[in-house]
């Protein structure tokens, strides 16, 4: 800006007026004064205009540019839905759930005020019993914190244990939402390759503070982590003073073979935080999950839950507690296990019969999806196949979308949670046609 004396002369006003105007510009952030040099216009980001024609000057922090918004393909309905990770919402016991939920919305029910951040006492107890019986995990009710799904469990753990700049190891390929969450908190992500036995523990960088793994059923490839590798990982965490998040998201659905013990049962030094979800066994829309933490973290995790959202909706928690205690949960899992077992078998047979020349199925007998590696096609070619398939009414996912930093794998993930057995054959036949050039 011109010197105050010069501008005052040019405009024929008093210098006091110009000084007052400059002071105001400086006070509002439009200009800065540099001692002995003058007054300068601030380098302001140009104001933009949003869709409504309003000026928008607020900008998210740079870190959010690297966090992609939800992919549209997650929502778009498909005639044949082979997207992984979604249970069959048509077979959910709505009548029983409505009855239990209805009981919680009466004046005499206790759910009208704020609840305890750690969760509904009955649900914490029911979860502790369920994972003890179903998974052999060690937990008392006080060790359980009810969360809004796995995603919030990871958030609470990261808040309590880590500071921006800390390093976190994740599986590559791996489940993306927690990885993106951790990156958004300013943590440095170390993608660690996996082989048929799970994460390559030997290549976790020194100084890593937290490891996020899905040992019971690797997402998306499918194998379980070998006992040797699980022992190595817990040993590594002990030697390095690190924590492990064990994401046990779908192991209620196992169709053959012996269930593997959770990492948590191998942990003698309080390094493993076990995380579970009702998104596969019930519905993802309930946003209901939990974590089981070592006692040393309990108070801070409860405080983190309290400052984040106080608590998970009490009526949902109370209904879930009754659902478990009344035996409805075990019955629903039994029923769905037999439904999914049949679909798993059908998908497997069809892939082996009709895709043998283009795909190699990765053996797995847990959960709601199967992964297969392309025999010749590149990752880019598989992406095009998936796009063609969607246009033909078939939704599935390319393995490459789960790459966490390393080279994207060429392959495909086929979920069977949401597709009826009778439609699997036709859907996969259409998918097979998309492999032809
Ligand atoms: C590896 C993995 N963990 C956890 C979840 C469930 O997450 P949430 O409990 O936040 O719904 C999923 C769902 O697809 C998953 O694939």
C-alpha cells in the first residue's frame, strides 16, 4: 500500500484518516504492517463461490484432501449384489427386534436420560459372555466398551494412545475405513504386506506404535493368520512397546476348519485391544460394536467415548442386550451361518467351474466374501471388468481398491451376504461374460 503520507496527499484527506483506515484493514486481517518497510496487502486465498452463489472462504485442513469421500458405487443399487461385507437385511428378525426396541420406549424403561459412556451394563455383560463362549476371548463386563461400530472403536483407541506423527502399521491390502480415519488424525501409515499366513511381522518398521490387523479373517484376501505369525506379532508388540488392534469383524460365520484363537488370548502383557462388531451378525445400520481393552486403558477410553458422543443410543443397547440374553442372537447367527454356508459353497463351486481360466480363488471358509486373484488380467483390466459388470447389473469389487500403498493386486472380491442363493448362478454368469474382451 502507498505510504500513509503519500495517500493522504493524493486523496486530500488528513493523514490521521488514512492511518485509521490502514489500522482497520490490519485489524481485520486484510493487510499487515512490516516495521520499517510499510503496509502490505495480505495474501488472501481468493474467496470462492459455492453452488448457491454464496462466498465460501472456509477450507478443510490439508489432510482432508487425502481422505476420499464415500464412493458412489457403495450406494447404487445393483440387480446382482456381490459387494462384500453386507449381511442379508431381508433375513433380519425384524418382528423380534421391533418388540424388544418397543419395550425400551416406555416411560417405565430406564433409557430416558444420559447413560454411562462405557455402555449399557446388561449389554456389556452379554458381550463379555458372548465373546467368551463364541471366541474364547477373555473379558469381564467392565472390560467392554460399547461403540458405534468398529470405526468408532478404532477412533477411541487412536485418540487415547497416539499423537499426530506417530506411526501405525496396517495390512496391505486391507480394510480402508480405519486406515483413512488414522490418516485423518495425522498419523503416519505404514502399509505392511501380507502373505498366506497374514501380516509380515518382520517388516513392521521400528518405532511403530500401533498395529491394526484382521487376524481371524484377513480383509479382503480371506486367510486366517497362522498361529506362528500371531505369536510373532504379539511378541513383536511386547518387545517394541506397541499396541495391537485386533479386528474380529465376522468370525461368527465359519463354515469349516477349527476357529483360530483371538490374538487377545495370546496376549499376556496387555497389548491387544479386541474389537468386535454387530454389523455382520445383525445390521451395519445399527452402528453397534464394541472393544475389549486392557485395564490400563479403561478409564481413558471411557473418557474418550464420553467426550466424543457421550454414549451409544441406550434403547438400541438395551434391545441388543435382551436379544443376546434371550438366545435370539445365537439363533439368528446359527440360521445365518447355514444360509451363508450354502451361498459360500455356491460361489466357490461356480468360480471354480466357470472362472478357472481367469481367476484363482484364495481359499477361505469364513465370513461373507471370497477373494480371487486374476490369472492374466492386470489390475487396470480388472477395474474395467468391474465397471462393465456394474453396467450389466452385477456389483462386485476389484481387489485393487484395497491397496494400502503397495502395488494394487489384480483380482476380484465377491461378497455373498446380500444375494440369495437362487440368484448367484445367473449373477456370476453375467460377471463371467464381462471377462471376455
Ligand atoms: C475388516 C472389517 N472390519 C470391520 C467392519 C465393520 O465395521 P463397522 O463395525 O464400523 O460397521 C467391516 C465391514 O465391512 C470390515 O470389513
